[in-house]
C-alpha cells in the first residue's frame, strides 16, 4: 500500500466508537443509585460540585471523578488490527474493518455524603457501601461499533439496539437462550479501592473550598474504542485440490531421520534394546543335572 492510499484510508475513518463511554459510566452510576434507593422518603440529591451545601434538611450524595489513568496491567499495542465486527457473511463480498486496540482506562470516583445530622449521614454512607457492592457491572450491553458511513452496529453486523441482547435466565436451557453466538458484550466494572489518603482528600476538598466529609473511592474500568477503517480490499488465493499423500518408503511410523511420526503406530522392535550381546549362554540348571 502506497502512502497516499494509506492516507486516504485513514482520512475516511469513522467516528470514535467509545467517545461517550466516560460520560455514560458516570450517568450509569447515578442511575444505579437512584433506582436502588429504598430507605424511604425522598431520594438524596446527586451532586458533582463538592462545595454545594443545601440550605434545608436535604441529603446529598457527592460523586466526583477526580482522575483517569491508563490500566497498566492490560496495555495494548497501537498497531492496527482487524476489528471484531462482520457486516456480511459472504467471504467474497464481506466488508473488513481495522482499528487500533481499545484504550483501557481506570476512572476514579470520590463518593461522599452530606446530611444535617451526622447519624443520618452515617446511615446513608452504609447504604452506599451495600448498594455499590452490588454494582459488579455498571454497563452490560452489546459492544457498539461506529462504521465510517455513520451506521452503528454490533459485532454481528446488526443495527445497534440494546433490545437485541437479552441475558438468559440462570435456569434457561440451550433452546431458550438467544441466538447471539459470537456477540461481543461491553462490560464496565466498579470496585471499591483505597486510592486517596486522608491528606490527599483534605487537599482536594480545600481546593474546591468545600468542608471535609467522610469519603469513599471507587474505580471503574472501561475500554475506549477508536475509529474504524474500512479495508481497501485484499487478494483472493485459490488453491487446487490436495492430492493424497503416499506413505513413506522407509516405514509407516518412522521418518527418514529416525523420529516417530505423531499419530502413527510404533514400529515393532527387531532386536532387544541395549548394546549388542557378547558370549551369551544359557544358565545351567544344577537340580536337573543331579537327577539325571
């Protein structure tokens, strides 16, 4: 491929498939807390501004993403490779796309609470711990791919729709499971982590001109997909019919260098193993000689 052809392919790339994953993770975290609130009364207010203080008895949950970092345990190379998306089943007319491997990121959230009374704040903090412990996957859906022509599809080439993916029930049989064999699923996990010291948290609250509050830190792991590049085409290699291989002349299970071929029967031993014998004779039986 010449440099102008390569430049034309890169210029025709589509939008980044995972450009919204960071914002969607924060929104999913908010929705997960609101949907699971069961302490009675009005749900707490969700805020990202640490210095916000309500003037009444309203309870507040602060969710602030304070840093992003690349996942150092799962580093991908930047070399282009074939994307796991197939838009057609025909090998001759199918479209092939390339992309760079996803950028694996860790999102760190600071979670704090506010209430007029300290006991209510501690109760809300306990509920947060229990609720977020259930958030094994904030996002669990088919992986979205944005094609260069603007279409959004899943890994099977279907128009992207979350309704196409439905997790089977635990007691479902093979016949009851949906026909999603080969469908790639996007998962965003959430875990409690000890990322900030008390001194770091005090500096962070002071920077935002906010009072210090007891806090938790959580880590969400996401995969940021880049744009797709459509392949300009390839070469079709046609091979003739393979002829049967005749067995070697030096034996069915032994090659010319003396090694045993895998899957072939072992040759029958022609002589006992070991060095050639010298002056071998049968041991005489003394009892039989005495009887004679």
